[in-house]
């Protein structure tokens, strides 16, 4: 049995598909590749592959991570080439690394996600630019920011700040504001980048429409004693 | 080109419905081809993406370097509001090109309750709804599919209909459009209509005049144009085995209705169920060879990565080489974790054995369609299934480990009495008890699904007056009162939708005004119960002065000129009338597939024959 850790993208063209759709797309690409995939035992065997973290509808990504198990040994470069051939154009294989020996699952170790949000400017004037900078400054300075998560399972109040790994940064350009921040992924939960933006608009009068933001995940990391590693650098 | 804003897509459910870019999509330079087709499914993406007919046409058209075909679906109501608010016209999802820029806009007519969506899509595209208001600067708006066999309610809106299987006629149409464009659109729109009218299977409704009697029935339907044929006969593919098949179908990202390899074993079904329109309009039976099917399956699996192959046909268990085919498919694909599924099962133990074979990989419930609750009524509809058949099939299923059975029935069939309705409940209990007898304990789950019968054109029951909604509702309640066991779940259809379907399925041109009025008042997505607005439709009938019950509840006379009198499926009207009389007399008509010709007329009319590979393959 061979296990690979794979860094892949979720391109602009498929920004609007869900995590489940994305997983199904990868599964079909793996099947088309005719790679010797490992399957689980049982009456409904399923292909052995898993993701580090789910990605929301509307969010593209420069670096997602998955683990794929093969039933036969294979060279990482060959695996990478064969998978790349069958992936749709919107998904690219960036790097592949073989997982040697027993290691904790990706999902258990990834604990940080970095996002980039492009928010189009409305008025493109100084008032708007100042408002943006002020909102980010105040958000960074706040000790606690409450946000009510509404889902089919009910309402839940969370403190957004507990998930912010560091201060958010912003660059206001001619046409758009570009925000970057890092969010912690914890066993107790996390917050979505779109929710952070909603809080900025609602609680900090960030001038702009949260629904107009174009969100991209720049990377997923394993943070260990203040140092960030790519999941491919672990183990 | 249409550009969608992030802020719009952020607000709609399932935005991937509108963004395209699926695997195997064909994206051509629209300026570099001779003609362009927009293939439209008048319902939401997840329903339309599964349609085999349009997939075939997309494949055939795009195989030609000089033609481009692109897809378009009805946007869901949330997206529609955003599009209207922001003046975004209806667009195809390949090149995001406004539909109005295409040469041909083709709709598939799968069910009557999608008609209001056609009007809505034309409007969203900025195309005048009425054919008479459009000229050569607009796309030719065409339609095909099963409902084209009585397309009269759409006659005001559609330039021409394409009857039957369009594998060949679609290219004849494309070539006609290409040469018309090259001639500088000679004769304008009527020029091209006169040319396409000569193509077999093409029906140009404006080339016919309908005259009415005082009582509202039709006096005659006569051609008013030299190019119009007195009778338009459907087209079929003579040799299905050689017909093109999409082996590189689009693989959707979203979870659509039929998200698997669709392998079409054969066309047609000659079992002769008298309520069934498909059984008439797809005649005669023509099979693909098992080796062709195996080859197609391999190619499609390689090109899509699907993990399930669905053996699709009107009655797949009737495929003459089914055992051989299933065996070779299992052999080929089992090790790759790919399963084979049969969407419909015949009611006999052969089918159970087969279901058992294919379900070695995956297991689900079994579905049977006895259609009627008593032997008498099953004889009326020529279902050809006995109580013993059902008992044998269900017993075999329970013995092989299944415990979930779904049974499909209809109410409102001709000659039906309350005894027949009670018979449905009796059958459901019989199935439950069989399980207890075989397994020695309770534990079976039976679902009884009951549709309301809607008489369809080109069937033996095309003359029959549909049950009134009150009567259907009474029968539904009667059945409900009889199905009291917790192991039986019971579901039924909205009688108001069946009522309207009954009007449009056998309607004539005068319904065009009703459709237009209902759409103006907001009718759309009528097949979705959350959107169906019965009051709006009733108001539209009142305002236009059209009596719906003239169309659905009235028993027609033998010699009445039916609105589809000039449209031929190849089956003789005399045969259908004889079948109606035999039905009432509870008589049996045999399946013609194995030598016993029932003289329906389709083979001599179309100059074709039944193709069954048993013993030949």
C-alpha cells in the first residue's frame, strides 16, 4: 500500500461548486486515471482518499490537500502525471509527496487556513478608503467579536476573534480592497472567511457588500510552536 | 458575452447551475462556425442535465466542425429575479452567449407542465414569444420530444416541430439553415420555413389552418402552404446499432438526477400497455447489439469516471440479450468498483435473478409497476401481469434478501371502480404478508405510489374522458383509509396538476392564449408543487373564455377530428380505436416482438422492422 499527500487547486472556473461536488470530481478523475486505487472493505467499498479541510461554495483555492491510497507502490512523479492528465482544467496538481510510515491524518493536523478576499469598492473615494482601514483596525483591536451562526441546526453565538490567528491586513487599491487573514481550524470548530467579512460589515461598518467579495484560500498549514509548515513538509 | 457578478451568485442556491465549465463540455468559437444551436431544457439544471435526447443531439451537432451546439436551462426563480433586475439575458453555459444570438433555439418537450417555462425562457432571452412577431433576425425557435406529438398548444410560439428521433433530421435542418444563411437569408423567415417543411418529420404549424365546428370540435386541419405535407410522419433511426451515441457526455459537478453512465439498450417497447404513449411513439423495437453496448460502456466509463452504469430503455428487462450483456458488463467493470443498475424491473422471477446478479456490488430497494390493483383492470390496460407473477417476483426478492419494495399504480383508468382501487390496498397487504410467510417475521417496507391517469394523444385511451379532480381525490382518500399499516407508506399526486396536464396533453391551438395569459400572471415551474399556481391557471381560462373540461374530461367520439390528426406516429388510428374497444372488453393483445404482429401499422408506414438480436448475436 502506498499513500500520497497531494497539493491541488480549486480553480476560478469551479469556485461555485460545493466541497461534496469537488470530492466527487476528484474521485471521478481518479477513476478515469486507472491508477491502482485502494478501496475500503465491506459491501459498499469506497475509494480511499480524504481531504484536509472542506472548502465552501464560492471559495476558490490555491492549495488544497488530500491523501490518496494506492494498493500498489508507485513513483510520486508518475502518480502526479497520471492524475494531472485526467483532472478537469480547473484543477491542477501542484505537488505530490509519498507518506512514509504511520502518520496522523491530514485532517487531524491541519489547523490554519489563510484567505485572500477581494472586495470591490463602491464609491472609490477617500471616505470609503478610510472606512475600510478603520474597520480593519478596530476589528484587529477588539478583544471579542460575537457573531451569530445560523444554520439548519439552529443558532449559535461564536466569538470570531478566538479563531483569528493574527491581525487581518488590508491593501486598498483603485478598484478593490484586498484583505488577508488567517483562521484557526480547531477540533471545536472554526469560522468561515465570508462570516468574518459579514462581521466586518455589520459590527465595524466596513463599507462594502460582503456578498460581492471574491474569496480565495491561499493555503492550509500546520502551525506548531509558532512555526507554519505546509502539510507536505510534515513527517 | 454575459458576465456574472460574484454578488449575484453569492445569493442564489446552487450557483454552479449557472457557471458551466463541466468536464467534456464542447466550447467552440461561435464566430468560426456556419451555424449555431442553443439546446434548451425548459426546467432547472439538475433535471435537464440528465436528458438523453439533448445529449445525443449535442453530440451529433458538435461532431460537425461547422456547427456549434450549446446548452441552456431554465434559471431557478432566485436567479431569474437577479437576471431580470440586472438585465442579464438568458445565455448558454458554454460561451455564456445570449440565446438570442443563436441561429436556432431548440426546446425539448418532455412534459406538458414545462410549457410555461418555455415562454418564460423566451422572454428572458429577449425573444418575442409569438412566432408571428419574429423574423429572420431572431433565432428559429424549434421543439421536439414526446410532447411534440401533440404540439398544438404551443403552435403560436414555436416556428417548427421535429417529430420522432432527430438523429438524422437535426443535420438536415442544420444544413438547410446553413444554405439559407449563405443565400443571404433568401425569402426571410418564411423562406427557411418553406425549405425545412420539406424535411421528413418537420411540422410547421403556421402552414396549417384549423377550422372548428360550432360545438368547438375540429372540422378539419388543412395545409395552407404548398410546402406543407397533409400528414407529418415521425422520423426514426432504422438501425440503432449504427446510430451515433454520446460516448463523451458532459460530467456535471452538481448532483443531478441521473448522474451515471446511461446505456440505451434499445428504443421502443411493444408490450402494448394501452395507457402508454411512449409505447406507441417510439415503435418499433430496435435493439443495439450487446457487443456494441459493451464497447460504448467502456468508452463512456473511460471518458467520465462514473461508477454506475444504468441500463436504460422503456423496459430494459425485455432486452433480448440481457443476460449476456449483464454478464459481460459485470466481468468488465466489477473489479473497478463500477456497478450496473436496472431502472425498471419486469414483474417476474427472471428479473429478480437478474437484479440479484447486478446488485452484487450495491444493494437498493426494488421497484415494480403493476399499474392497477385488480386482474380485471390490468387486462383493460393490457399490462399482461398476473397476481401470480407479482407473488413470484416479490417472493423471489424476499428470499434473496430484499425487504423494501416500491409499487407503482395509477388511479382514474378507464372502467375503474372502487373495487379496483381497493385492489391496490389488497396487493400492498399481500406483499407485506408474503414477507411474513417467507421470513417468519415482520420487517418488509412497502411503498405504494399512486399517479392519476392522464390520457395521452396517440394511445388507445386518447378518446377517454379523464376522471374529474374530485373523483380522483375521492379515490386517493379511499385508498388512504385502506392503507393503515405502518409498514406501508403511501404517496399520491396533486390532482390539480393532473387536471391541467390533462388539458394540455390533448389540447389544441386555442390553448395558446391560455398559456400566454397564465405566464403573464406568473405561471412557471408548474411541475414543481411549490410553484404550481392552480388559481392563476383557472383565472387564465376564465379570461380567455376557454373551457378546460372540453379538453380533459370530455369523452371523444370515434370520428372526432383530434388536434393531432395531421401528426403520425406511424401507428394507425384504427388500431388505436380497436385497442380501446378491446380494452373495454378486457381483451388481451400480444407483444408483437416475437412474431405475433398486432397490425399496428408502424412497420409498413415507416418501412422498417423490429430488430431483436436474440439468437442472432
